[in-house]
């Protein structure tokens, strides 16, 4: 990945200006699937080392508007990885117990343990965007949260967690098509929620809220990537490559063998 999807720290994300059908370095869909298989194999090796090393971890934060394809990316990217070392967490509306704590409490306790890759399907960033858009708290509350995110993520990185943040950028037309498909296909109808239509009416406003928070929280230690999400194979390959590069930078190592193993013959 050449950094084309990176939000440079200190620069505006400008999500609305980005091409949701932008491509990757692949000669069409078939070549994209071939490359994805190669990246998955690399990921499996890196993950095996991470799991064996058991001193550091990785966290993939997946965000996007409704029907941007977060579930599909998780299925595509993590095929073939050891399920023991992968944990997916999907954050819903907070429970009464969660509301009784600070808003990051439930997020912090869902972090991957050392050796794991954790995947947040939605995340603490909803505590900025949803709270802002739904008017759940005044601006003086949600306005200070990007600062919390930056420093909290700095702590995670300092403690050995690679934080990878991806916003799946879907167009309004493609979102409409996918939502309609959920209505028309009985096998997908369970995914459809009536409130999705209310959110869709404010598509541009939600995109602006995401632009604001991504701009404020794309840092040197935990930068954002805005990945074009109108084509499934493109976004899967892009996310896989971004995650693979993060794990390569982490460079997990196999632990040394126990004393006395070399030359041992099993009878």
C-alpha cells in the first residue's frame, strides 16, 4: 500500500472529496482476489508469530456509515487466521451498567490481550459521532472526546498495541443499493433497521461529523485510513494490506525454545 488512503496527521480528511470507487494496485477483480490470498497468507504467518510471542497485540478499528461493509471486510480479511487469536467486538448502545462508568470503560475492557488481533466493528468513535448527531450530550461533552481518543490510543501504542484505524467510505448511491438489497433479499432482511433510513436522510451531516473527528484524531502513532468501499474486493484488499503492513512494522518474533530441546530425540 502506497499511503494513498492515509489521512496525514495535521491535514483534513476531506472524506466527501475522496473517490469511493478508487482502486488498488491490481489488474481487475480476479487479480485482486489473487493478491488478497497472498496477503492473507502473510497475515496468517505474522499472526502466528504475534500469538506465539504473546507480548504485544494489534487492534483494527473499523468504522463507516451504514452498509459500508464492515462485516464483509472482517469475513474476507481474516479467513484462514487462527480463530483462537482473533477477537471481534461489536459495540451497541451502552447498557445501564456501562452508562454507570466513564464512556471508555466498556471499550478498554474489550481490548485484545497480548498475542491477539482485536477487531472493533464500530468503536469508541461512536461516542463522538452518535452522541453529536443524536444530541445525546452537549458540545462541551463530545467536543473534548477527540483529545481523549488521541491520548488513550497513544497509551495503547506505548504499551505494545498496534492501532490500525480504517473508515470505509461508501457513496450515497451505493449505500442506497445495499440497503435496498437488504429489503429485497429475505436472507439479508434481518440486517435492515428502520432507523437506518433516518440516518440516511442526514448522510452528508454524518459524513461531516466523521470528517471532523478523523481529522482531529489521525496521529503519527495511530493514523486513519479512508478506504473506498463501493467495491467489495477493493476494500478487502486495501484493509488486508494496511493491517499486514502494521504487523510487519510490529515485527513479532517467535519466542526462544526451552532449554534442552535442541538435539532432543523423542522415543
